[in-house]
C-alpha cells in the first residue's frame, strides 16, 4: 500500500518522526488509507528507509490523537467508524468550538478576519473548479483559523484533535459537491457572526453546523458502519 506515488519522501528539514507523522496523516485524511486498513511498523520503516524507532513514535502519536488503534501482535489500523463515537465527538466539539468562537470574537485581529475570509473565498473557488480534494484542506483550515484566533494554545490543540477525529468520518462525504456547498454555507454563517461580534449568533451557528455534520456523517457512513459490524 505504500507505493511511490503516495509521495512518502523523507526530507531532512524537520525530524524524521514529524515527517512520518505528516505523511501518514495525509494518506489517512485524503482517504487513501481507509478505516480498518492496517499499517505495519516494520514494513513502513523498510519502505521509508529509516529505523523503526521514529516510525513507532509517529504511529504512537497518531494513536494518542485517536486516528489509529493498536492491534496486538499485528500493528496499527485506521480507527473503525463507530456511531457512538461520532455522537460524542460532535457534542464535545460543540462545547469547545463554542468557547473558541467566544474567545475569538473578543480577541481576533483584522488580519485574522481577513485570513478567514480568504479561506472561504478559496473554498468557493475549489468547489467551482471541482477541486474537492483541496476544498477538504480549506474546510480544515477554516476551523483551525477560528481556534487559533481564540489565543489559547491549549484550546487550539483540543479543537485540532477533535476535528481530526471527526475528519476520519467526514473526508469522503466532502468529496460530494452538494455536501461541500452545504459545508461552505455553514462556514459563511459562522464567519459573519464572528465578524459582526455576535457571540450568541456565532455559538448558534457553530451548533447548527455541527448538527449538520453529524447528520451528514450518519447518512454517508451508515453503510460503512453496518459493514464494519458484520
């Protein structure tokens, strides 16, 4: 599964572990490594031409982030889709992202407002051009920009982990143009409330957006969840 066209090329500019973490994350969140697909430490290390230690460390980080799960005597696999976990993540995200928008409204700079607006414009262009793989990147960037504007590194970290966990279930549905358009509409409402310093409206917009995400994930992955249980 680690063919050359996956782009797993290790460069010396950052640590080996960080590079491995980044490459595996890209494969998972692009949908090229799917739920229940196994990743074997020894094979990955051999393919990359590195020792097993940084590979083990990177895989362990991904496990802590909730992206992978360890399989005794086998290795790791991308986490299976569990509907109960989807519900938990959505409810926890509501609490954390509501706090993020409240703090962002109080602390956001004009430059950060412009950055979010540019992200939305780029998202719209990706949808218009049919480049939905890049739209997925901007979808994640939108939430990152808001969390970063909260000025809390701890809250940013928590929001990032929760978003990445949800993205395991969300990534494939966002390749549907209609779902991408609906996601962008939700983002625009959130942005307008933040820009207008409307705290209550921003929290409502976040909750409505995450309710939409939850419904969308359930509809899109119902067959996958059923298959995983059989």
